[in-house]
C-alpha cells in the first residue's frame, strides 16, 4: 500500500533521512537523494532543458534559489556548452552575468523573469533583444496569465514552462504554451489526486498534483502531495496548476509554512489572531501579516510589533510586512490567508469544492 505523504511528513523525517538532503529554507521539507536518485533527477531536468530548446551550443544561466539552483545548473552542464548559477536577486547583476557569460538560455521563476524585463525597460533603459537569449525556461511558481507569450515577444526567445518538484526542485513536466497541458518527462512520475482523500480525483473538480517517485531509493512506495492544485479534465496530459492548498502557501517561489506562523505568534503574549494577505500587483508577490491583539494597550506598543517582526523574520527568507489591526479581539481566532492573487484555496483540503 502506498504511503501518502505531505511536505510536513518529509520534514518530520529530517533526523533520519540519509544521502544528499535537499532542504527547503524553513526545513519544512527534507527530500533525500542517493547517488542514483541524483542522477535520475538531473536526467529529467536535463530532458526538460532539451525540450525547451537548449543544446550543446547553448550557454545557460540559472537564476533560481536553492534547492533548485544547484540541481538545474548541474543538469544544464550535462546538456549545454556551459552552465552557471547566479543569485536570483539583483536584476542588474543578472544582466551583467547574462552579458559577461554570453548566455543564450535563462532559467528563472516567472515573476523573476517579468521583474527583470520591467527593470530593463524602466530603470536600465536597455533593450531585452540585445541580450540575444534564445530560450527562457520558467519554473518554481504559478505564472500569471499571458506571461509566456509576453516574455517570448519581448526577448525574441522560445519560452517554456517547467513544473518542478516542490521538494527537490527537479523537473517533472513541461509545456510550450499557456493553453497546453503539462507533458510529464517520465511515465508515472506525476498524477492527480482528490483533495480530501487518498485516491484519484472525483469528476472534473479541483485535484491536487502528486509526485509518485517509483524509482526513488527510499520513497518509491510513496505518493507525495505537492500542495499544487489543478482542475481535472478529460484529454491527454495533466493540467498545469493554477492554485495551492493546505498548510503551506507559495510566495515568491518559496513555500511558507502557516503552522510555523501559528507557533511563532502563540509565544507572544496578547496575540488573538492574524491574517496573511498576499498580492501580485506588479511583477512580484508581496506579503503582509496583520496581527490582531487581545488588549488595547498593545495596539500602539512598538516593542510588541518589533517582537512580531523578529519572529516572522526568523521563519522564512520571504519579506513579510507586519501590520497591527486597530481593532482588538478578546476571542482567539485561527490564522487565515487572504490571497489576492487567487492562488491559495484554503488551509483545509476537506473544505475545498
């Protein structure tokens, strides 16, 4: 019988996992790789790069955070003439790296690529076509509508979207256009499951993407819930995810653990509840945490706000603004997520219809 595991289940096994451990920034997910697993993951990621058009005459720059960055760079080195990883932050540095390395292929998140494009136009006054990029590979986030086509037109490049494993960062499936379904890179590695039970989806409602790593050295009998949600539909291929669900929310390519926020704020006296608001008004995600106190005396207390800011800063590398609600509540309430992007469907899978 298959083991159905979540990100938290992988994190709970951190102390006993062996091999190369691919760890999320908050260590809520720990994905082990044996030497054979590493070879397989790099092979699938290299296959995704080939499907995107990269070959032995290309020079690849990978602008992804860990754990994905190193894996993609290693895979690119096996496929292309040259491969390098650069810090995804710092758009001028990225432009310099692309120019100095004479890159022909860029691997980045959708919002990272869109923000890079916006800064080329608005701040640096540079023409994207001058970079000479032939291929752009997007991965790690849910792309906004028309992102692929817009980037293709601005850079004069072939733009491909790759679904990467939320646990290892390695490639699982790809598509060449927004209206296309995902094409898995290997048989049986990716599937759909019902949100509220361990099994296939019912009908054409929302379904969770699951990874079934049958060849993995220690997780071959597992079904891994990704937290990514698509709408099951008839036809070939697997629909690309448009939503997330569960106790982790995707912000700027990083999975933020909501229970960690609960735990951190529960240690601060006087906190009655919180709401995490996420938006994408421009090119990048922004997050703001509004905290409600139980006592009026704490509302204007700068020390209490500072304690909350420090607690949140310790949880994740994602920048989260802290705001204090002017109203108080004597009754504790569970934390909520208000996703203005329309991505996160809710914390409880059983309540999603």
